[in-house]
C-alpha cells in the first residue's frame, strides 16, 4: 500500500483524465508508475551498455542501421 500527496493542479488534471477515460485515479497512477519504471529501467540498461562499450553513434548512423525497422 502506498499513499501520496498531490498538489491541487496535479490532482485536478488527474481527475479530469479519470473522468474523460472512465478509469479510476488509482488505475491511471498505477499505469503511470509502470511506464516510468519501464522507461527508467531501459535508461539504466542503456547507460550500463554504453559504459561497457564506450561506443557512440550519430543519429544518422542509427537511422541508417534501423531504416527497415522504422
């Protein structure tokens, strides 16, 4: 169980989204936390991989490498 305090602006926005999507605030917050955890995990994995290789690539190189997948 977790309890958090939100400022009025965040709570207002959350209420509006909950009403518009017909989802509970708890479901929206749970989804947001899960996405944040996934994003942070991906970021940490990328940083760890970068530290191992020290290789860097330009955006053009990355786009050329994955052009068929985009």
